[in-house]
C-alpha cells in the first residue's frame, strides 16, 4: 500500500525516484507522482492517476531535473484515485512538498483549523494537511526569529498527528536534504557512497546499495549527500539499526518469466528449503533467530494464531499441526477481528502472528493487543526488521526472498513450513513427542522441496485445464482437514487474480447450503486427502465427489499419485506426490496457484497487479 521513494545525491533524482517507484509497484497503487527540486531551487512536481506509464507520459512533456527528490505511488483511502488527489501535495506557496503513506486520523480537525486561518485545500486527502501545517510552523518560527529548519518543523507537526504515517518532505528553500518521519507505517533508509535513499522497503533502492538502516517508531531522519541524522519526535538523537540486504537485484526481477508470480511459484522449493535450513541441529529443533526461552514454550497452555488472507490459511494448517503434535488447544483468528472481541489471553498464551510483509496493520494491532494482555508473541515473517517482528517477543523468519506478485505463493508455502517448525518446537519443549519422532517429522519436512519440485514438473496439464475453464462463471473448492485451508487458498487466489466468484468450503459443509450452487458444468476443485494417511476422510470425500458429479459438476480432483479411486471418480485428475498429511498442503496448493494464474492470463488480467489490491495492507 502506497510506495515511497526519496533521494539525494549526484544522480538525476527523477531517474532514481521513478525506477524506485517501479520496484514498489507491487505494493499496490492507483496513482503516482514525483517532486524534484531543480538545481535553481524550483519545486517541480508531476502526478497522474493510474499506472506509472501515465506518469511517464506526463513527465515526457516536462523538463524536470535536479538531484534531490521523492516519489509516491498512492493507494487511495481519503479522496478518489484521481490526478488531484495523487501525491505529492504542496503548501499554498509551493515551498513544501509532502508524500504520505498511512491515514492521519485527526485530519478533519487539523483541516478545519487550517481552513479557519484561510488555507484553501486543493485535494480531498488527509495528507495535504501536513504540507500546510509544516509551512505554517516554519512561518511561525521565522516570525519568532527561530531557525528556518524543516526537520524541526516536521517534528513539531508529527507530535500533533494521530494515526499512521510515513511522511517524506522537500523544502524548496533547502534543496540539499530530504526529511522523513514515520509512525506505524514503514520506511527504510539506504546508504550509498555520497548519496542516500529512502524507501517504503528496500526494493526501492536495491540496485544502488545493500546497506540499509531501519527507522524506528516515532522517528525522523534527515538525509543529505554526506549522511543521515535520526532523532525521535522531540529531537533526541537515535542510533538507527543498520543491516545488510541479503538478496540482490535479480531476486526483484522477472528473470525471463512474463510475471513475477510465475517466477515465484517456481521458486517454492528454494523458499521452503531456505526456511527450513538450520532449524534442526544435533537432533533438535532450533529456533535460533528467536529470542524465546524454551521455558516459556514449556509453560504455554493456549495458542492463538492471528493473520490475514493467505497467511491466515497458512495459520489454519499450523493449528492442525500444533494441536496434533502438542495437544495444546489452538485458536485461529482473523487479525482484523481478534482485538475487537476481547479474547482471553494471559502469560501462558502464545500468539503466533503470521505476516509476509510484517506491516499488515490488522496483524500489527493484534500483536499489540496480545502484548498488552501479557501474552507471548511469536511472529512468522518474511521481511527482516519489519514492524511486526520488531514488536513481537520472538520471530521465525521465512526465507522466501522478496515476493513481488501481489498474490502470495512462495511466502505461503514458506509460512506453512514455518508453522510446522513452530509445532515441532512446541512438541519438543513440552515433551509431547520423542526426539526420534520429531527428527522423523523434520526429515519428512526436509524432503518437501523435492516433492514441490516434482509437483511443479507436472503442471502443464493444469495450464491446459485452466484455459478450458477460464470462461466459467464460478469455481468451488472443497477440502477436508488440511485440504480445507488449501481449498480456501485456491479460492482466494482465483478471486484476487481472475476476478471470478470462488469459494472454499469444508467438504462436509456442502450439504448444509453450498450444494445449492452446484449446477451442470460448474467446475468444482476437490482437494483429496491421501487414502493411506486419512482413509476415513478419503472415503467421505469420494462420497462428496459422487454428490456433486450427480448434480452435473465438473470435478477437478487433486489426489495423491496412485489414488485409483480418485482417478475413477474425477472428471479431471491432478496428481501430487504422496507426502505426510500435515505436509500435504505444500504440494496440493501448487496446482491451485497455477490454475488461478493461468485463468487470470486467459481472461487477460495482469497477474502481478490485480485490481484494488495492495501487497502490504498498512491501514485497518
Ligand atoms: C495473498 O495472496 C493476499 N495478497 C493477501 O491475502 C495477504 O496474504 C494478506 O494481506 C496478508 O499479508 P501479510 O502476510 O503481508 O500480512
């Protein structure tokens, strides 16, 4: 959601900023804009609704140059996604320009105050208030004989703002620096040689530097060519946390694929292998990145998993595994619902918060609520140093690398793997499994990248099928046990990419309503359990297939290799390797990802940038 780039250095700021915006496109946006201060000290801005190509066309008509600048991709919250509301926004004199990610919750009150003092707004956004407030603050300080300093003025204004914000500001009168501040929204700083960068995430500047600094909560940074200075909102200096980015530009490029998502689907064996790496040492599960004491895990008597979207589906699988291996009751909750229903939490509660981005506002608020209630929070996250792991007691990083496609694929299988590691770590700490049982489970887990690779080899057939059913009105997905979250994930992928009505149901629920949707020719995807692993469930699923086939549905059955009964009853069979039941989502989800991507392509949609969606949902 909203991408931000800032730059000061010897290069053309426009080039750096527009390239950075392209790399942040995956976050989701509906307009884009830039502000560059020219060498002569003029504030030059350009902004356009729609894709960055529209902004490019606008820029082609202008002559913009300068070596200090910023850019923004906007995902509309306050005000329609049009040219007028696109960022940057300037004060009435055009001295100050601001871009903003987040929501300023007290903007109405601030706007009323500004309007009373005669300010006329030129957009419908909450963000514009900041430009006027900062300009007014600078004017007030000047009138009192104070220093004409943008950073000081921004700190004063930040203390008045409520809500979530990453702000980047330029001051026409001080063209050699850029000021940025953040609360509850992301911002990282990139350190170059004689140049500095700002970005919503490191993808914004990955091609220029791998040295980065995390900006903490309620902190402000001023960058110049010479360096950077971080303070809190009261001006006290703060030491930023430096880190080295552990992936390179190629990870953020398509590498010969038409879409990032297609590349990311293929990267799943590596994503899972990298996530598992170094978590089993000398016969024991090791959670070395986390700061949790084994004693804390031993005391846990209740687990909550909180997450959104795809991460929620990964969490459901974690629930099944944790309960099965540890006998600890596990509840799973949409993060957006969690804190509003007053869940019962205490010191013995472990809250597992799953988030690829580590920025999702709903999940972040759930983490905060859990911590307020003294629960222990363990984050599963794919983004080093993001806000959710920073605020959690412990973190287990998934090592899937950057995921650019808005639809989560490799981070889902990495999250499922991480959830299984947490289950085994709890079983080990609580002694509910013997060491050799844990070792056997982990070895099975370690063989999953191979099984995923094998599944990927067989997806050509899924592509053909996808083209055949691309015109369907809707598709239903059914599953039982861990096949149910897989069914939900298959339906979510199809909704977000192909804009097609899709629902994932527990197969047993079919007769309680959804079967009314079944009509002749309706494709129904059935995720079969293995006949060896779950014979009873396998039998029941065969009955479900019979029920829907009898009503004319076209059954597409994902079944274990050699499952002759499934082969006999399916209109279309997709085989996946035989693996342990709790690990089966790691293979059975793959064909559903491919199915959704192929149907979307057949329908002519952009697979990487589905409409209305943002990769990181940083507002509640
Ligand atoms: C997945 O395809 C979606 N784009 C979405 O559901 C996503 O999983 C959800 O918004 C949670 O994001 P997070 O993992 O970054 O918290």
